[in-house]
C-alpha cells in the first residue's frame, strides 16, 4: 500500500512539471546578446562605408564565446565589408568566394611573420591608383590562430603585414597574452583607419567595445591585465598604463 502511495506521489509531481521550456532572457535582434547586456547603442547611427573590406577566418570555438568582437565589426560596417568564414583550415569547399579573395593581388594577411611589413608602409587606398584591400584577420586565441596559419598553406603565400607600435588593448575585461595583443575588432579598426587614411574610423568602430567594457566594469567586472603584466618580474608601469585605458573608456 505504501508503495502505491509513493508511486502516486511521483506521478503527481511529474504531472505538475510545466510542459513549456523555461523562459529565456530576451535577446537583441542585432547582436543576439541579452537585452540587459546589449552593446548596440555604441554602434554608429549609419553603417560605416569603407573601400577595403575585412575577411575574418574564424576558428569554430570562437563563435561560442559570449564576449567575441567580430559581431561588432559586422554590424558597424556596411554589408559585405566584413565577411566571416569559419573553419580550422582554409579554403574549403564550403568557403564560397574565398579562393578568389586569396588570389587577389590586393589581399593582405595581418600576421606577424618575419617578412611582415608595417601597415603604414602600404599605399593607402586611392593614392597612386591603389585599389581597395582585402584584409584577412585570423580570429581565435593565439594558439588557434597559429594552428589555422600552419594548417592553411595558401596563407603562407600571402603578403603579410603587422601593426607597429600597437596601443594597449582597450578590451580590458578580457585577458590578452601580451601587452601588444589586440582583439579582432581593434585590429580591424586600426588596419582600416591606416589603409583608408581615415584616423576617425578607429574610434568610431571601437565605440561598441567601449560601451561593453563600461557596462561590465560598472557591474563589478575587474580590469584584466595581460599575462605579460602578471609575471612577477614585470614592473608597475604596465599597471599604470592599464589604469589609463580605463579612464579612456
């Protein structure tokens, strides 16, 4: 009798479990982040037009990160000015149009090889009939970016460039490997501002990042120093520089 009573209680409890799934937090239709942590108010009122375009080769794991910055590039720039391909090796059959981009003589890869030249050494778009660039960025952690580069032989044939004298990253809520490492958003913004010869592009494109960082810091997040800064032998000057970054946000 006791067993029957227990079974009845179990079935009663199961019957009271709601059939509908739990309500999810409302998400922004643009950035797909919860409304409470949406950074879209930092986007430019009208999408930015650039002659050159950014080609993002993204590691699959990066798409799952909640604080990734590629969507900020996609939504800030005009359609087709930021194109993303995902994979661990490039190009593949699914990467429609990528092979043509890689074959374009105006395609450059931002990657610090020994032959990489400073972006400032390239001819800006429009000068001496210079055509727009296809700027390829590898999106992922540093080990993931290295793995993509070495798994994709065609990337080794491209003209490589680098950002010289990179500022401290303003993505202060995420730990960077070293002080001269930048987020994909920052790298793209700096590259376009140099290649298009428009210094205003950088700040305009970084506003969503500033908005995100301010919000997270106001809610209790802490500033993340680079792994380089956290080494015991590192002096205090780097910490002072990080405080300056917070003041700029």
